[in-house]
C-alpha cells in the first residue's frame, strides 16, 4: 500500500494497493482534513465526550508501528498478540470541509513532503 503524497493536505491523494503483483489505484479529491479534526476535537472537549478514535485506537497504531520497526531491524516477521477493540471508528463521524484555496505562507519551514 502506498499513498502519494502521504502527508499533504493541499492536493489530491493517490492510493495504490498492490496484491499478488496487481496494483489498484484510487484517487481521493483534495479536501481539508485538519479543520474537521480540530472542530471535532474541540467539540469533544466542550461537551466532555471521549473522542473517537480513542486512546485505545492510538495504542493499536503504536503497536503496529513498533512491530514494523522491529521487522525492519530484524528482517523477521513480528507476531502481535490479539488486541480486541471495544469501539471502532466509523464513517458516521465524517465531516467534509472545502479545501483551502491558497496554502498558507511557510515561515522558515518545509511542507510535510519536504518542499520549501
């Protein structure tokens, strides 16, 4: 699986999935993914609600990242113990916002893809 660009919010995102030598491509249109996330997080704080994804979801991500790191260092498969999540994120939470028209001016910084 590959995303191009993986960390930008100013362009469309191309998703490539290769299984058994065959690659399928899917294009996600340009959209603002940060404003909905900030709005949702703020609402959870104001209403004293547990956010979704929760810390449990974050822990699952960390376990996978650590296993990938161990795999890259050892070259051997890494077995993860079962991890049962009580609650999973769903598309019910999806919010769409109009993408930014003009990217913000960067001040002594690079974009997530490394461009100045």
